[in-house]
């Protein structure tokens, strides 16, 4: 596979030509991302990106998926909605590339689709090619650089591909859009963000923005110099492997690496009716990267999301881990923080070997009554433990409310099936 092959795919591939489960999964990920964006705007810090887009990135008619009714430029929509998409760390992900393809591709695709008044079908095809190329760019970059960088470093190429498709770029324009985007993509040293969390996170907002701007530059004649696809030795699997069917959905608003531990704790609580006041310690066996989630007293939502001890402790005490557990009042709950101090970690050689293809943990909760042990656990939403359709819809309802009616989720799901309609019908709940 090389840049020319990627460009051909970006310009011509159609969701309808792929197996049926591709369309089903793609639409599910679009709906999941729209819901994540809507909830993301309620998270502290996101308003900074939104206000920046309004004040500094030019006027426009692109819809922000919040309740403000403000509109922005295409690049502004890509940035603000992109930041919001990953603000809760509850957006879809892909194990092998260790990142979040939909969050970086859907916002710029949505902005470009609205700008050209594309049909829902055209929008979905753009997300499809962007998603597939984004994941492949990530796999290629990690092979060439041998450095683990976050979503922004590779998702930018997928974002540019989606915009190029919607704007019906020529072969040359698409080639340069992908080249400019990948070359100018943000460097996102993910472990720094894990160890010292900030709003930068996976670089998703900036990756979405850079992808959109790179496409606009290419349309004006700005040239690139090839892509990583010309450097990495990758098999051409573009019509054989569909990465959109291989990703996961996240039930909890925290790093995926911590979710197996949260899942295991919640199952133990349900099975044994454990009294949180009786907990003396929690021992989590997992893989090396997850052990780096060391924050125990998060001062910000990002620190709470990139913690392992805090989500586990909150789940033990409250029987859940939702957006409300990211709030300042909950982060300061002395009972939760006391349990978080009792969470211990160890690297399990076998679980470490199985990462990143699998994200697993085993938990032991020691109480005054005895010790309760979980089996090796994968979080719900993974390929091995998929969320049901109703569970995905319920997640979306929870995320969009109260910004828009929870009943809008069913309408959005129906609209995604009416592919001949304008993208503006899909955006109606936010207008």
C-alpha cells in the first residue's frame, strides 16, 4: 500500500460495497460520537476551545453540537467539536492502533458535509474512508517511528481524507491533502499525557483541525510530499480488512486501560453485595501501560480520566462511573479518595503480553469479611464483550441529555438510515 492507493480509496470507496456489518458498525460509531460531542461540551475546559473557534477561526454556518446556537467556520467546527468528542474519554477506540479514530474523523467530516450540504450517504462514505485510512496511518506511523503517539498524530490523515471526499477533490488535490495533513499532524507523546494529564489528551481536537485545514490548503494549491504509506511496508488490505468493525465502544468516561478494572469491581459488587465501608484494599493485576495511570487525587476531569485508582474507587463506593463522577464535588469526596489510596497495582506478565490486542485486568477486593476475586476481565464494549444495541442507545441517551432530548437518539438512529436526505436533517436536534 502506498499514497496513491490510499488516495484512490479515499476518492472512490463506498460503504455499500463493503460487508453489511461495516455499515452497521459505522453508523453506530457516528451516533456514539455525536453523543460524546454533545456531552463533551458540558465538561469544564471545552468552552475554551469553543470560544477560540468563535473568536479566532472566522465566521461560518457550521453547527456546534452544544446548546449555544453559535455557528463557526469549517475549521472552527472541526476543532471545537473535535475537542468535545474526546473530552470525556468515552469515544470509540481501536485496540491495535491504541487510539480513537471516530472522534478525530467525524467532527471535520460533519463540518465539511454541512458546508457543502452533502447527503447523509455522502457524509457516511467520507467517515468510512477517513476511519479506515486513519487506522492504517496509525499502524504505519507506529511501525516507522517505533514510538507510541496518540490519535492526533495519525488521525489527521483520516480527517483530511474525509474532507477531501466530501469536497470532491481531484486525485492531485487529495494526494496533497493527505500529504500535508500527515506531515503537519501534531506530535502526541501519549505517555506524557498519561503521566501528566491535561486538556491536550490524545491531540484529537488539533488533529481534526489540522486535517480540515490541510485539505483546505491543498485545494488552494499547497503541496505535500507523500505520506507515511510510502515508507512503511504495509499489505494492501483496503477492501479485505475493515477496521471500523474491529474497534470498541466505551461504557465509562475514563482511559480504556482502566476500564477492565472498573468493570471487574462493578461485577464483584453486584455478585457479592460488598459494603464499601468494609474495603481494606483493592489489588489490580494488569498490563504495564495501565500501571502508569498513577493519579490518586485528581484535581481536574482529565486527571480523573487518566487515573486508575480513582475510577475503581468511585465505582466501589457509588456502584457506577459516569460523567457525574468527574465533577469537582465527587473528585473531592473523602470516602472515594480514601479507597483510591488503598488501590494497589501489579504487572501481570500474561496480561501484558496480550496487550494491545486485548485490554484486560484481574481484581481482588479485600474486605473485613474476606477477599473477593474477579476472573481475567475485559471491559464491556470490547469485541469479546460487545455492547448490545440497546446498551449503545442507552449510553447515547445518557450523554445527550439534557442538551437535547433523550428521545432524539432514536430519531438520529432513524435519520442515519435515510441516507438520501441532507446532512442538515441529522443536525436538526442541535439547531
